[in-house]
């Protein structure tokens, strides 16, 4: 099975209780997937489950959309696995430190809300997410 690898640079942002809205380009291929992975990765970095020298490799994606009053709610189920980012700085850092990151595969569920504001800008927010570690990724 082909694996899709998205390595996303993570910004350290402290999230409040409310979902964080982010503008997106609807013309960009895989905008929903990239947004969801960025938010999952940000959450994992903030929760000290992984560091900024790791990304998320996607093994499979299932999704369905639900039209809601003020936009679209996307329901996603992702099978992911942490992977090391191969930049020179990360390679050097990984070689000299003991990582607390255990590259354990996970099945994650996420709800993402998407709408278009009155100025025509598209925006998304991660409403909720949960991940469960598994021994191996199965279809």
C-alpha cells in the first residue's frame, strides 16, 4: 500500500478553549488533509507527545462531509505514524539526544469545520480530535 507523507512545519502556538480559525486556500490540493495534519501535529507537540523534528505519515484516510447551517463539517478517520524529519538540524539533534517519542502507529478521528466568510475567504477550525495507539496499521 502506498503511504502518503506530509511533513508539516509546526509553529508553537498556545491554543485556547475555542477552536482556532485558520484561513486556507481552497484551490490547494489536499487542503483539508494538510490542515488536519498540521492541527494534529500542533496538538501533539503542545502535549509533548512528539517534538518538532517529527512529522506524521498517513497510511489511509476515510472521510465524510456533513452540511451544517454555517458551513461543512468534515469527519475524518486517519491512520498515521510519526516519522522523523530529515533536515540536517533535526538529524544532528536526533543523533545526540534520547527521544521520548515512540513511533507507535495511531488511528485518529477528527472533526473539522469549514466555511466561507462574507469576504469570500475560506477558513477551517479543528473542532475535536482523538487518537488511539495501535500495534500496527491495518486496513
